[in-house]
C-alpha cells in the first residue's frame, strides 16, 4: 500500500503543465477572445444604461404581453422591476441580464448545431455524452481556476464558466428533440422529395422545436444560477453584492441582493417558458 | 407500357446485404437467415407489373413484406437486387440505380404517398399540410396555398383549412393526407394501409370516396392492405404476399375462385363474396340443365321451364304449363320495381349481390344471357354454394342433384320470407 501512496500519479501537475503551456503559447488567442467579449458585454450594458429605467421596463412588459397575453404576468414583471430599481440594484440587474443573455446566446449558437450533428450521428453522441456529463458535474470552482488563468480577471472568465456549465442543456435537448422526431414524419418528408436541408428545416427542426425551446429556457436558468460564482472571478452584476454581503456578514444586503436574483430568475423563466406548451397539453 | 414494373426484386434491410442474398439463393427462409446473424429480408424475388390507371392492392398479414415492397417504389426502402422501373413520361426510371436528383424528381413530380398513421405535420395548419409537398417542389406560397385549397375542396375539408391536424377526427386527417398526395398531381399514388387506422364505417366511406375520385382522376395506385374485403372492393388486381414473397397475383374474382394455396384460401374463406363474384362464375351452365322434350327445366318441383330457339335465345317460359313473363334487366336498373313472378334475364357479369336481389324480388331463378343466347341460370343452390365458400374448395365436391337442392332451397326461402 505504501508503494501506491508513495508513487502519486501527477495528474494535477499534468493539467497545470497543460494550462501553463496554453497560457504561454496561446496567450494572444485567449486575450483576443477576452478583450472582444468584454468589449461586447460592456457596450451592451452601456446601451441599456443609456436608457432611463422605464424604457427596458416597458420593453420587458411588452415582450411578456406579446408572448403570453397575460395581464397578471405583465403586472408582476413591472412590479418586480420597480422593486429592483427601488432596492438600488438596477445597474447590477442590467449587468447580470446581459451576462445571462450573452451566455445563453453563445450556448444556443454553439449548442443547437452540435445537438443536430449528434442526433444525425449517433457515434458522435456516444463520444459527447461523457463530456457533457463531466461539464455538468465537475464543481464549477474547479474550472473557474484555469479560465481565470487563461482569460484574466473580469466578466469573461465568468462568462466562459457559465457557458461550460449551461451549454449541455441546449445540446442535450436539441439532440433529444431531433432524435425523437417521429419516423413517419421523416418518411413523409422524404416521400415528398425533401432535400436533406429542407428535411432539417421544414420537418426535423419544427418537430423538435418544443424540446429545443425547453433547452433554451433551461440554458437561461442555468446561466442565471452561475451569477454568484461568476462574481467570484470579478464579473459584475447581482452576484457581487452577494459576495460582498457574505464577506462582511451583512444580512440585509445579502437578503436584498438575493431577492433581486430570485426576481430576475422568475421574470426570465415566466417570459421564456415555451408559450406553445399550454396549447399542446 | 406499365406504370410500375418490378422484376425479381429483393429488399434486404441492414448492412450484410450480400451475405443475406447468398443465403436467400441457397433457399434459406427468412427466419433461418436472421438466426444465422444476417439481415431481415423484406421482399424476396417479387415481380409485378402495374398498368396505368390500375389500382393494384398488395395484400398480406403484417410482416409479409407488403409495406416493404411499397416503400421500395419511391426509394424509401433500399433495393438490394433486381429491377424496379417507374414510368416518367416516355421513359422508365430505375429507382434502384438512379441518382439523388432523379429520385427527388420522381418523388416530387411522379410518385406521392399516403401513410397509415397520416403523418401530418402537427405544427402546420391543414392547408399548409396539404401544401407541404408543393413546398418541396419549390412552389411559391400564394400559388401553393391556392392549389392546396382546391384539393381541400375536393375532399370536402375547405372549411377546416386553418385548423391544426390534431383538431380533426381520424377520417378527416386521412382526407388531408389524401389531399396532400393529390396536390402533387403525380400519376402514381402509393397508399400504405391508408384506412386501417379508421373506424369500419369511416373506412368504408373513404374507400367509396377513393373509388369515386379514382374514376375522375385515373391515377395508378399501389395500395397496401391487410384486409381482403378492402382489397376486393377497390382493387383492379390483387397481389397476395406471404413471408416476403408474392404468392398470387390476379383479378379479385380469380383470387376468390382459385386461391392458390391454403394460406390464400383462409383469407378468402373470411371474405364476403357478394361484391366480388360474378354471375358467370356461379351459374349452372345451360348444358348441365335437365331437358324435358325441347324445354329446359329450371325447377322441377313447380315445373318451371324455358324453351329456346336454335340460336339459344329464350323465346318463352312456363310454369306448370301456364306461360310466365320474361324480362330483360339492364345493369343500373332498379331491382325494386321488377314485377314479381317474372323470369329475369341479365348479363353474366351481374354481381352476386344483384343476382340475389333479383331472385329475392321475383322469386324465380335468374337467366344469364350472353349475346342474346342463354348460357346459364342462377338458382338458390348456386348462391348457397358460394355463400358457404364451397366454390373454391380444391377437391371437387359432388354437387347435389338440382332437384333435391332446389327442394331444400324452396323450404329455406319460404321459412325466411
């Protein structure tokens, strides 16, 4: 037994060497990503901040109305946003919102095509599945360290960690949706002479849409759940006051910031929950 | 020229096609091939010609390969060996060896399909579902919707155009499926058990509608069914399949009259012969009728006789010495208005159902005339013979003598009336 403990496999060192190698050799690449993403996020936040608070408020309420036609939901959205404004977390809320939006957009842009490929290519999915499992089960703090090293302090490592954590949802649910398309619909598409691309866009994607939408909603919620952790590496937003409150044992600040996060979560969930799901059931 | 010409076609599913074909050639059965670790054989050595404007029904139990054969025609199933030609204008296209573009051309312009479980797109309205195939043809939105609307009117669903498929009943959904196939204006229609998922009443209604539409549109239809009654009703020809082979192919009446083996016989035994059999195949021929002096005896009990001239033409009829009326009945004429106690003459192509109706109405045997001369008669024992399914029993049973059977028949009809 001693022999085993004495000859430790240097897994950690290997990983460290790999990350060091990346920082040394590909620093320019990671810096470029870091700088451009940071620029995008900060500009979007600035655009939102340029408007007086009632503009985003009305826009959100209008979106809620357009998607769900529900007066109670619109009232809830307005009241919740007013409360956040009143608590003094408007700017943090905007930063969080933009972070979630960016993470979701990037996850969806990458995740849906990967999901489609995986559904058409079962071998790819058997290869992908353990990786997706790993991305969701490894404690987030663990990959926060290398992302921090590679991308530097700030919003970008937070964003990257969020994407790593959240991208599995759109991939899995797109895969599920596409592979669950009834064989008869595919056959009908083929029998009427659909080309492979028409088959994808006119049959498979519309048929898988409920599942894909569920994937997007899940992705939003998973991104939001990373807000506090992203704040640890310097991402701005509602996570920061939470961390600060934790460090100073400030119950009132912790409660208020926590409440703001919950409100944002409920608003996003209610607005983006698949509007069609009610009709289908 | 046939619209579809299939020669020695084999369909094997999977990745060990060559090995499976080799085993097939060695005469192994499907199950033996699967047990040896090879693929499922869908169709083996099928040859069939489908003429233009014909409804050909592929009939068999589930797993007999009828759907596999149908799906090979538009290339949904692989053609492992043999030839499958489909007419495209002046030429024949080999579906097995043509390239993707040609296959797509055949699918969008020449062959359309109707599915058992309807296969309608749940996210499209009824109208857009009908227009789906046209969209695949690359037709513009306005144009294809106008055309789809036309076809929806044809199947009587124009008022439902903005609904979604799940809001319609099964029968209506299949009408949408039919409209979608008709919208393609293709000459060949593949129908994969289109009415099997429907209630019996709706099924029969849709069969009638299909027959009516077919009279107007004159498509070539390949129709899969597991129901021989359905096949007999709509088929111009029927091909019966058993474990991947076509075992009998012929006109409905031939199949009912001469089932090739026990398997087909079992099917036939459970069908209703009323709509299939024709007078000609049921009748007692004139030459087998008893003669009394120069008259032919139709019924010895009440001494019903007819006399014919030298050309075989019926000139007079009598019962117990008294003359009775003769009447020439034409196809399509009302049977309810026929006078009672008259000897009705009809063509030998009269259906069994009509012949029985005439017999029931007039109380007399039916005379069958061809080219004005008497070729045979239909009396009760002919009908009972067919209804009891004795008309196809391979061992020729001796037919009881006319007299005793007529006697029984008389008693039976009297008690039932």
